[in-house]
C-alpha cells in the first residue's frame, strides 16, 4: 500500500527592507553603529549597516 507524501511548499521569504520609502519612520537605533537605524521585521529588528539583529 503506497503512502502518499504531501509535497511541502517552501514559504516565500520576505525581502529584507533595509530602509523605508520615506525614511521618516520611527525606528530604533543600532547600539553597535550608533548612527544607523534598525529595520523592523515584525519580530526582530535588523541593522543593514553592520548586520546587528535584535529580537523582541
Ligand atoms: Zn549597526
């Protein structure tokens, strides 16, 4: 009796948004760079300058 294996689809990865379109969105500043802002990814914030990631 053959077992049916359901094909698993890989979820689409959201593209990293380093900066907003307007650039005026209130963001946290990177503690490592100091002058760079952290991009909000929902459950975490990421610095596009040095790669610093902070989970909430
Ligand atoms: Zn940084």
